[in-house]
């Protein structure tokens, strides 16, 4: 099992209940593909480095999880089509 971190930026235009629903779907997606969530960090609303779809702010979430090597590819392929997700990135945490 490898350690991974999934960074998700959600639209600032989405309501609280919509954002919570999307975050729950992201966590369910990780668990569906064999990942075990170890931590979820919510950074809140932050300014984007550059404008994306005429938005200058977004809600940042970081999901740390343990999974096999094929899991991040499966997660990213489904994150690509999720509503209200404006950016995402899944990286492996290599701790020395």
C-alpha cells in the first residue's frame, strides 16, 4: 500500500450542501477503488493563482489515503467529469 494525497478545488459558487455532497462523493470514490482514507483537511476558501472559468476563488480540500498503485488513475478518470470540481491532483507521498 502506498500513501497518496488527493487535492481538490471546488467552485466557490457552489452552496455549502453541494460542496459537502461533492466532497462525500470524492471520499466514496477513494473507498470504492480500495483506498483507506487516513485524513481530510479542509483549507476553506482561498484565492486561485489564476482565473479559472471566470472564477478567482475556490474551496480547497486535501484527502490523504492509502491505496494500491492503480487506484489514483481510477480516481482521476472519474474526477475529470465531476460537477463543481475545477481542479484536482493526486500525488504519491514518499516519506523517507
